[in-house]
């Protein structure tokens, strides 16, 4: 039974993407080495190969420069609102002068010197440069230079640009960081007035339901007939953002397992998932169902990373992640939550 639960848990967490590694970069190095080997056995002189590399590399950089100058023409329209009126900041944002300025200047200088000394006809060098830039601009015009969905995903994840990152941090700072440190005290107080229903300390956690479908329901009893509301824990009142004695409370539920025994735990949905679901239903958000599922997975990963680093929340929570489908009185919720329950016979 324990092995089945472990396998099921592993299967669930397999759908949560891990941070990307350096596999793509390693493969680039392999391709570079392969090309070096091919050039070595091509029986071309070193000078000829070096000149060709400089020529092609520089023409590519000129193509990139033209593309960025086109971006600069658009950004100049927003120089006041985006760059505080500084055209230098605007130019640097488009050309990335700190990284590419010296390289472009060096490549341009070497390119001109090389063509002046190696090519007798000046028109040949000019035509080569014009044709290379023309082909590069054609590829941009036809959308051939757009980053792939995987590349966009990697950029957004590595720079924490996804909505899931902000939602996870907001959920932690604005809610979990406030209630979890005092959760066990609240459970102690609840037990004293409720015949010690939560008598197993393994259940002294906030069990956070995370359906990857983002389908969050306001009444758990209507979702799963095996779950029944018992009572709320004592309220936590905190002065927050100008609101005096703002109230936070959590709910205790009774869960009937397969053996008809009763388990008790503090349980609720991760409320930010409601926002993701609502965004996918609103056309103006331009947020598809696929985007929603991807963001839900990243939300899980980010929230788990945040909570694992939090000393205040250690041992006070349990994330219950599941695929999340529509149920017709199905015991999916109770099966997921029963994995971490201690049993109390009513």
C-alpha cells in the first residue's frame, strides 16, 4: 500500500516541470567542435578559413544591428514613458551597447580592413554585405527569426517573468507567511473546544489542494461527498495594509476513507488558481487553456521552492497536487488527501 502511494505521488509530481538545465548549451559546444573538425580536414589554409569566419560573422552582426535599429525607431515613440526621456537609455535597451558595442565596432573595423586588402573590387565587398543584410531582413520579415515557444518559455522562466511566479510569491507573502507560523497554536485552541478531533500531530498542517486544471470550487462538500465541513479554526487577526484587525481563518474537514473511517484535517484550495482559471475564461486576457495548465505547474514548482526555503513555514503545510478533472461525486479529493492522514475513528 505504501509503495502504491509512493508511485502515485511520483507520477503526480512528474507532470511538474523542473527548471531547465544546460543541455542545449552543451549540444552547441558539440556542434562547434564538430564544425572545427570539419574545417580542419577541409584542406583550406588557416588564413582563408579565418577570413571567411570574420566575413560571415560580421555580416550576421550587421543584420542584427539593422533589426535593432528598426526596434529603436519604435522605442523612440515611447522614450518619455519608458525611458524617462533619455534617448541614450532607449538606444542601449535596443542595441545592448554594454555587451555588443565594442564587438560591433571591432567586427566592422576588421571587416572593412579585410575587404580593402583582400578583395580587389570594392563592389564585391559592398554587394556581399548588402546581400547578407537583405537575406537577414527577409527572414525577419517572414517571421523566420521569431523565438520558438520553448525559447520563449526558457526566457520567461529564467527571468521570472511568468504570472505564476508573481502569484506564488503573492500567495506566500500575503497569506501563507502570515497564517502558517501560528497554525499549530490555532489547532491546539481548536482541539480544546472540539474534543481533540485533530489528535494526530501529523495532521497539524494546512493541506493545500492544487488541481492542475485550476478548477477551484467554493464548497468541497459538493465536489466530493466523502468530505464534510466541521468547523473553522480560531480567527487570526492582523493589521494589514491599512485594514485594522484583518481576519484570516481556515476550515477543518471530516473525510471518510475507503474503510468508512473518519479523518480530520485543515484543508483548502490554493486560491491563486482561481485567478488563473478566470483569466483563461476572459478573452481580453489572451490566456489559453494550455497557458493555464502550464502556469499552474509553474505555480506549484515556485510555491514549493518558496516554502522549502521558509523556516517559519517548515512542517506546517502539505501540497496536494493532482491532475484535477471534473467529478460527478467522485472521491478523487478524498483519495488524494487520505494519503497523508492519521485515522481517528468517530
